[in-house]
């Protein structure tokens, strides 16, 4: 096929940075999730367990590969997948657990590992928001059986679109490479079903340059987040993500929960900060995946529902996830935020809370 040296070099350097044997570039984080689910070999009736507090692509990728998403609750203090609730949802049909390193905080992957000691269930890391995060020095992307990163324009590496799959499984990596290129094992020799999910050479060149500076970017994000923490961590009405010893957070954004205020006042608080700082704080996903119209009406809207039995997502209720999504506020950490501005944003947020109570 064509000369893809910049792409292969990007993959090689990315794998070295993460600490894995193989990295497979793709056209987006979503493509990476779909390719990974297909490479897992999901069969009709197989389920994957995941969090509803994520972008919809996490669970949709399983649908694309013929799987059935099952949602487990999150921990209220980390916002990530709760291992205890996950354990309750494991059945003989469970093929994978897909955890999300939300906002750059690694989920409790070792506790999830303890649930799948027989090797039948794969652990998949959705690391779209967590490049550079780690647990005891081991980077996310090297902790599970497979991981997926996103290079969307808001992520740590910003290519507009792009993504990467990481794994230590050679056969799995080769399978992913075929799926991303129309199922080809060599030019015009198509062994399996595949698609055009290749990363452009121009994007790989940009990605290489950004990867070589990624530690500088993460250190700056950490410093911005430290300023937020210094101002906000001792405030009764604000809950920050719990970060355990040995965990490195890479702060895609700086999330917090606004507690003790009526829900209707949280949007007013965001507008208060906007008027006084010019910064628009964000409110996250606003609804959980199972609350989305598509999932609530999946029997009518998704063709596979004619052949597979899906859960009644409209009756799903996970209290921690619903609490978190209703009170979530995100502060920016990108390179447009100076240390002085971070201080101003967090102090203005505090003033807004005091005026609202």
C-alpha cells in the first residue's frame, strides 16, 4: 500500500510513550472504539459493561460491533465506573468491561481486574480524555487489554480528528490494522469486514510534534488545576474528584460538583462567572447515555433490536451517575488559560456560590 512512514513513526513513538508494544492509529477516537469492539469478536447477545457518564461513542461502539451495552453506576467521589456495582452486572454473556478515565482521572482498573481473573472478560480503557495519566508510574493505555485515545481538537493531542489504539497483544493489533483499512491484510486482499478508518499522513506529522511536547502540556494543565484546588478544595459546597495516592491526573478539564445549591442555580452560577471573567464554564454531558432519546427508544430506532434483546434503558436508574451529571461543572485547563486567569475563575466561582446561598 502507500508509503505511511510518518504514520508508522507516530505509532511507534506513541507506543513507546505509553509503554506498550503496539499502537494502531485511526481516524478518530470513535473509530478506535468501534475497531476495538470489532476486534474483540463480539457475538450476538454478548454484553459490555460501561459507565453512562461518558460521551455516547463509548457504548455506541459496542452496538456497531453487535454487542449490547449494560450500564453500571459510578463512584460519587471519582465520577468513574464503580467496581462494586459493575460486579453485580457481570453475567456469562459479559465480553468486556469498558471503563472511562473521566477528565484524565484513571478509573479503578486494578479492582476491576480482580473481577475478571479467569481472562474471559477483557478490560478496555476509554482513555480519550486521559493521555499521560498514570497509576504508580504505569500510564493509562498500558493497564488494560486494549485502550483507545482521542485526538479531537479539544484533547491533549489536537489533530481536529484522530485516535490511537494501544495493546500488548500482537494478534489483536494486526486485526485492528485490517479493520481500519477495509479488512485488507495486503493490497486488494480483503480477509475480513473493514472500513476506512486510517489516520492521514498530515495528521500523523502534526501528532508527532505534539507528542514530543506532551509532558510540557500536562505539567501546565496540572499547575492550572493546582490553582483551582488551592482555592476550592476546602469549600463545603464543592466536591472535587478524589485522587488516590500514586495516581497522576492529566486534567483534560477540571471537573467539580456544586452541592447544596438548588439545581436551577447552577446554570445561573455559570453565567455569573461568564459575566465577570469572560470565561464560559461548561456543564458536561447534561444527561447520561441511557437518558438519551436513542437509548430510551432503541427498540424502535435501532435495526438490531429486531434480532437482539436490549435492556429497557428507559427504566434504568443509577443514582450516583444521575447525581453527578446534574451538578457537574467543568473548568478549563487548555493552553489559553493563564495561572492568573485560573485564580480569577476559581475565586469568582466562589463569590458566586456565596452570593447564591
